């Protein structure tokens, strides 16, 4: 049976934990999702993981989230996106 967290949601949600923990450079859940998705796409296209992985247990999304959490995924935020707001935000994972 799954456990409920302090917000009443069931199960473990790493994206929801972004506000609870200090994630380097991540200032919102949305940025976490965008950066992790871009990194996951890189992994899917053949990039090597920056953490030790176990292919039997981890998917690209889990690896990407762990890399972001550890601060191993450098990314830039477009200056124009910062001025215009989050609706036109563009992130670039390096």
C-alpha cells in the first residue's frame, strides 16, 4: 500500500520534492521538468550518464532527475525568456 505525503498526495513524486530540497539552479518545478526532460532526451540519443547507473533499475528519466538533483546538469536560461516571463521560457541543457 502506498503512503501519503504531507500534502495528501499518494506515492513518491520527485518533482514535488523540488520545493522541499535544495536542487542547484532549480527555482521552480517547471524548470525541473524542462531541464530533466531535455537531459533525458540527450540520454535517449546516446549521451553517457553522469552518474553510475544500473540499466535494470533506472530509466532515462530517473537518471536525468538524479543528475539534476546532484547538480551535474549545467543549463542556461535565455535572458529574453527571463524578461518575458515563464510562458516564453527557453532552457538549454549543455
